[in-house]
């Protein structure tokens, strides 16, 4: 974190080599996909981004950790920001300040990072460059804020009781979501777990909503209508709490079939797909008050045979 905020680019490769094992297993957002080791991460991901945004800054508003299933995870959420001066992934530069959200999870063994699961909200950068070629979101697109309580970087010492209570609340809520098949959205009993004014911060392409009605309208109902057979990670994911915060990491996080009347303007294909989703929740007085969600939408489109980058290059050809 410090190397991406305070240090110069020349220090970043050394820091990555110090922190990551040589064979660190890296699962990254589309189009980067799977990488191995610190040098691959630097050369493939960070070096091109820093070339496009030379004064890149990383800002974390959630920093939490926990141990589950004999694994120690550190979860981070925030955004990268700076002046977008040169093209990146063929996204045209804006020459203005931009921001790109990230959710990143780091698995640690013997004081080294051995695994990374990371999603970056690349569609948000496309939108800021007026280069998003797909359907508009139902929810609101904006600079997603950090926690309302400004306490997302959870300090030591660890409060085990509070952490366990937060994890149970989110776990019970997620279990309730499985009742959709037998009783529809009402059977999920979201009002039992969510604060009346909870905020759901979805990825660019879906957007943000507030309250149960807003969440159902902007995301849940279209999502379930399109993929009613969706199931979770089958026990392969890790859910852990740290104070009032809960993180969930899995790769992938869901399995489903695109059916119904389609999703996000994509025609139904009855094709089975997976979905990468890395999530954070903030609990308050026994209810969920905020939920940060990133979904690898570019990977979803790619599985369905839609090349978002090709379409973007076509609509921005005159600008290049």
C-alpha cells in the first residue's frame, strides 16, 4: 500500500519482491487473468498502468484481516487515482483525474503473500473516458465512497466477539438468499438483515442503490430473472470478519446459467457461466448498513462471446 501511495515507481518492483513469494498465485480481473509471482504482476499490470497514470495513487478505505479455514486473509478496498495521461488497455486518456475501484484479497503464510485475488473496476474507467460500449446501468454511477463511519482500516487489537457477530449476521443473510428458489425475493427476508437505508455499491455497469426496494430494482430482480439457477461457490469461498466488517473471497464466487430475458442487455443464451465477485460488508447495531460489491463484468461478457474491448476500440476509433 505504501509503495503505491508514497514511493516512486522505481521502488515498486523491489517491494513486490519482498512481500510476495516467487510463486505467488495471482488471480486478476479480465483481461489479465492468472499470473505467477511479483515480476509478472509488475510487468503485466502495474507498469502499464503507471505509464498511463504516472502520478498514480492508491487509496484504501477498507483494510481488514481474518483467519478462516486455516487461511489468513487481508482484504483491501479502495480506488486508484491520478491524471489519465496515456491510453491503457486501449482506453483513450482523459487527461483529467480519474478513479478506478479495486477489491483485493491477499492470503498470507509465514509473513509472505502466497495468493492474490483482485478485481479492478475497469468499466468505470471506460465510462470516465466516455468509451463504455455496452448497455447503461440501472443504478447510479458515481465515485463510490468509503464507509460512512470512516473506520474501514480496522486497527489492532482484534475484537473476536464483534468480528464473529458480524460474520454470523452476513452468513445468515447469505443463507437467506438461497430461499429464492422456494419463495421468491420475499422469502429472502432482506428486511431482517439489512438496515432500511443500507447502501449497495455495485460495480460500474450495475451502479449503486439504496434500501431494499432500490437494491431489488437496480440489481437483484434483473439478476435473478436472468439467472434463477445461480448458486454460490460451493463452500470453496472464505467469509471472515474483522470488527464491524466482513469480507468474502472466492475465485469464482458463483455459478449460473444465463436464461430468462437476458441480463444487462445481453440476450439469453442458456450458457453456463461463472462469476467473480469480491465483497465487503459493514455491520451496524445488528444490521448490514453498507455493502461494497465488485463483479468482473468484463469476464462475464467474455464468457458469453462479447469482446468489450473490441467494441470499445470501434466506437473510439475517431479519437485515436
